[in-house]
C-alpha cells in the first residue's frame, strides 16, 4: 500500500489569530501542547522567529528521547508558520537528512482562529516497504501518517485548552 505523505487537522480556538500565531511561532513553547515535543532551544539571537531561524527540538516517545534540528521555512505574520526537520540524534541532531515538514495556518473566523496543523513526510527517497517497516517499529505498530494524525489531534486540543484558559490572551 502506498504511503500517506501528508496529514492535517484543524480546530477553532477562541483567541485572535495574532495571539495564536505569537505562541505557535515560538518553538520553545511547542512543548506546552505537543504530546511528544518537550520544547526547543533556538539558535542565534533571541527575538521574533523568521525564515532561516534554526532550533533544536527535544522530543520523547515513551522512554525514548531524541533531538531534531529544524529550520523555519515560512512565516506570514498571524497567518502561517512552517519549519523543516532535517537532522536527528539522541543528544544532538548529528544525522542529517530530510525528515518532515510541519506547518501551522491561522485563519480568522467569527469564533476566533481556525488553526490547521499539517505534517508532511519528507522521506520521499525511502521505498514504501522500508518506510512502513521502520514506522511500525518507531510508532508502536503504526505508520507515521497514522501516528501523526493522532498527535496532531492531541496537539490542537491541548493548544485550544492552554490558549483559551490563559488570562493574558484574548
């Protein structure tokens, strides 16, 4: 069976697009709502995330921990945040290669903001059989597409809960 290379889901958050964008486009905050990410260390000068910003994301799945190197590839204030994962390792991201792209779109709606999170598998050069076998070991019996579909749903629900309950957002 051919691989699914892209999955996405959306949720409406009762918060303005500018406020949702401000939180999601800060890689260090991702651990506040992601079921796997523990946050990130941004390289270079602190400040607004822009195209070319590099960060190392800390991740966990069960007892397993790893780090990824990511580069921001698109930002449109209050509308879009996208980054590419291009290296991985246990303590430091030492193994380079195309891994995945994550994208967040923010659309104003009467209730607040529709947030759409999309994961794209960038391992295009991997044969389907090899990728599916690897995925089932790395994601307890699932393909990465199936696994990420659940992670995205959890992330969006957590994002909604955190932002809608924050007293400084509105």
